[in-house]
C-alpha cells in the first residue's frame, strides 16, 4: 500500500502543477513602427487549449489594454516556449488587421477583418507546413 502511494504521489503533484499553470503566456513581443502604422507580433505559449477563438480574443484584449491597439496584431500560438526556442513552427497563427474596418466586407457597418494563417500542427523545422489563408469578417459590438 505504501509503495502505491509513493508511486502515485508524483502523478498527483504534476497534475496540481498543470492545473496551476495559466491558460497562456505571452513570452515574446515585437513591435514595428513606421509613419502612422504600428505592427505587433506576439509569440504565445498555450498551456490550456480549450477554445482557440476565445483564447485569441483574450490575448488580443489583454495586449490592447496594456499596449494600445496596433494597426496589425499577429499572434503565433505554440504548445510551449521551448518549441519557439527550437525553431518549430506555431501550431496556429492569426493576423488581426484593425485598420480595415468599413467597406472591406460585403456587409455594411463597423466591421473587423481577420485573416487566419493555419499551419499544420505537427510541423518540425525540417518540414514545410501546410498553410491556408482564410479571411473572416466580424461585426464589432
């Protein structure tokens, strides 16, 4: 009985450690300014991958609240910081263009143009990931 408890103790410790991790960690930010345009690129480690759309929205809101709204915000999602350091491709990338709002989409009103660049999730530095660009339009409430 004591043997089983000692074997189970590290598993319980790792599970509690996993639960204490945040949903995401922004570990690298690059901002380029020229004229009146400011482009920002974020590298984000995702620890709890629940809903990508919700996570992207949460990351963008946190960044815009702290640093202000850029012209273009590009978010690259990694499973860990080590993937970025070892040169792996992100498992998900999105570019949010805040400058294109009205007239870029078929509907009228205050619209936001979002371009997705979805990469193959298991791409290694030696492989070329499959990528697909999708453009979506959302109403800004």
